C-alpha cells in the first residue's frame, strides 16, 4: 500500500506521517510540500491514497525564494482538478487546519467546500477532515475516512 502526503506545514506533516506509520505499518509513504511537487508525484507514481492539504504553496521553497511562491487557499482543489485533467484515479482525503477558505465574497467554509469537491471531483475526492494539533479527535476521523477511501466507498464527507 502506498500513501502520498501533500502538506507544507512541518508539524502537521510530521503528525500525518506518524498517523500513517502507526495505522498502516507496512505502507510505503512519500511526501510533497507543494502543489507542483505533489502533482509531479501523482503523474509519475501510483498511490493507493493521498492525504492532501487544501492551502498549499505553488512550489517548494528554494534558496532564492524561501516562501515557495504564492500560497493558494484552494491549492487542494487545483490539485484535484489536475488529477481529473490527467485522468489520475486515486482516492484523496483532504486534511485541513482551516475552517474557512478564500476571501469574501468567494470564501467557503469546510462544509461548503466539501459539498463542492464532492460535486466536482467525485471520482477521487473522499472527504475532508478538520485537523487541530491540540485536539486528537482528528486521528479517529482520519482513520475512518481512510478506511472508507481504501474500501472504495465514496460516501465520506467533511468531518469537523
């Protein structure tokens, strides 16, 4: 079993890595820290499940530009669009530490975003989990979402 974590926040990435290693001890795990590097990974390798952040920098930070370029509030949505474009079929669970995305009047809360992603990316999207570093309930919600995604049942939704 192969997992890809697309996450730019170091602490959250470490927590997701730990979650995968504890929950699926025999899984192979790869990580990307930006929209572009994550897309490169899914275009060149097969994965069984992708754990995807919603707010991502365009590319990974380099020595000349430490921030990694523009951060996209809906980087995860763009990731899913590109998966559709390239006909990549892999279940994706969004793991986010934000409850609202974008700026008014185009802002969406997590429930609205979940509904939109379900409508527009039903082939790959398997739901969203709200992550909070100091509240451990996210782990059980993520475990459930992963089980549903890996079983092929697309009935998962946002879980706050």
